C-alpha cells in the first residue's frame, strides 16, 4: 500500500477526521487530502514523523510506505546496505 492510502486507512480506523488530522500536522486539509489520495508525493520527514506519532504507528513503517529510509539511517547508508545483504544471505542459507 502507498503512503497516503496507508495513512488514510489508519486515520479512519481510529476515527480521526481529515480536518482534525491536518490541523494536528499543521498543514491544510486540502494538501493532506491530496497526499492521502496519492496526488502529492509523501511529505517531508517531519510530517511523516508527526503522522506516525499521531497514529501511534512505527515511524519506520511510514517511511517505508513513503519509499525512503528514516532520517537516522540515511547517514549510515553503507552500514544499512551491508546489514541488509548479510541478513538476506542468512535467510537464503
């Protein structure tokens, strides 16, 4: 599932209205509606983090849905790739 669709599903499951959610994020409801309808790219990191906190979901999961690494992993990209490769090799064995 894509970022916007995932957030909308979680938000509606929890009974949080679009206007309330957008207000908590500090963005316009029109903008956030476009994000949820996949008409906008996933938002900047701070909004992804805030959305995760509001929804009570793992920040990493929302960054995966956004198609990018969480900010704290980007500076360690080499180590992240190496860890992934080691894990994939272990799983194959």
